[in-house]
C-alpha cells in the first residue's frame, strides 16, 4: 500500500506532506525562529496543488505564514502534452 501522508518533526519545527491519489498534493515546513527569545516566532512555508481531472489543469499555490500574515502566490499549469511531444513519443 502506498503511503499518502508524512509528518516528520525536525530539530527546528516540522515537515509535512500529503499526496492524494487524484494528483492533488500538499507540502509544508514549519520552523521556529529565535527559539527561547522574545522574538520567537513560527514561520510556515509550503505549497499545495489542486488537480482538476475534468480540465486536466493543476493550480499550484505557494504560501508563507509568519508574524506579518499569510501571503500566497499561485500558478496555473495545464498538464496536457504539446503536439510536438506527442509526435516524438509516437516515433
């Protein structure tokens, strides 16, 4: 059986990943900066990918959450192969 969920504590925080059989996934890392000081803070960074089987499109969101709030960037990616890639695969 394939493992879809992973969580690993690290010395500074944690790592987490989740892979859905439909192609969606999430990766995240949390780090404690300046531990044991008044400036201590948790910073979380990661990505999540949502795959739409009907349109064959992935939406990838990259995010950071810290003392300044939650910020995202995203990218939409069409998974379909180009005509030239299909021709080269056929021979």
